[in-house]
């Protein structure tokens, strides 16, 4: 199950240095809702290797702002406390998986 990040928990996860995947979304965003099941599946499949979750930008905007998230859905891939890759817009599960595997590589 995908984690539900807040600004605080996202910052803690990123600071841990572990692989972290954050889906920036909002309830009013159609493509974000469509991307949700792919993020959930990614979390189910790789949750033991990376921290994978969602961050609602209407409720928590600090991490989105700090990482220049301008459009949603945006998925950021962190490792060692830094953004290593990003995906913007509605993408396939395989596209997210490819980026995550490169991060875990």
C-alpha cells in the first residue's frame, strides 16, 4: 500500500537517503486519479525496497515547492537525499517501474 506523505514525513523519508518515490497529486486532478492505481501497484511490488507514496499538494505544498513541482501528476524519484529522476503527466506503470529500477540498480 502506498504511503500517505505529509511535508514532514516526506522530508524525513528523503533525508533518510533511502530510495523514495513521491507522487504529487490533488483530488481535483483527473490524470492524478488515473495514475493512483499504478502508484499503488508500484508500492505493493517494491515497498520493501523503497518508500513509495503520495503527497496531496493542496494539503502539503512545501516539498512540492522546494522541488519545483509545477504540474501534476508529477512523480519524483529520490535517492541519497536528491532528486534522481522525475515523471510528469499520466504515464504507464511500466514507465514508473523502469525509473524505479534504475534508482534501485
